[in-house]
C-alpha cells in the first residue's frame, strides 16, 4: 500500500479505502476495469499482486508495535500474507463515502472478490458477507487469524492446537 497512507501502531491503515482480495489476477483485473467503467478514477484504484502484498505484509509485520495486536489490524495483515502466499491479488479502492465503498464492494463481488474490508478511522468493516461467516466475538492475536478469511490453514491449525486451560 502506498507510503502516503496512514499508519496505525506501525502498520498500514488505509483509512477511506476498501481493500479487496481476489483468488486470481484475472478477477482483480476485470474488477479494476469495471470499477473504472463505473466512474472510479484511475488513481482511485490501485492493483497489488501477490508479491506486492507479501512485501507489504512483511514490511508491516517488521514495524508493528505491540499495540497493533490490540485491534484487528495485525490479524488482517497476517491473513493477507497467508492469502498472498496462495497467489491472491488485491485492489485498494479509494472510497471515502459510504455509498462509494458499498458500490466498489458490489462491483468487486460481481467479479469474484472474496473479501472487501473498508477502513474507517476507528473500525474495519467487512463489506462482503458469506453464508458461512461466523459472528466475530473477540479480537485477540492469541486466537489466531479470523476464520472468515480463508487463507487455508487457520481452521486446520485451530483443530490441531491443544486446548488452553
């Protein structure tokens, strides 16, 4: 993500943007084209490859303060890193208005987006709901990555992890 974006506790926090993940480069490209055709300006839509996201995640994880673990930012970075390792691609869409953020998510969903997270000043809102999504009840790095972000190994690790006492 651009170096001009805000940082929170050492990690990138693209306030006023929607971070959208796709399983393939083709889906991300098609969605970017559709967003521009729908009126989003060219510089409002940034494209990140799996390699770009891996570098960004590594950068953020190296610079994250311990306070970054208090909220959800650190878990989301780890989830994006895991998805990037599986070849996922991203769009970062500047959409500071509620209607624009939802419109961007709807367009992306129509092109196969897995997730779309809108970054506000205080919250990160999930814009693409899935029937299998669970209600998020607590934010803790001790619990691992959110199960709602299917990077492929969170659920497996949770099953193999011994119960805490």
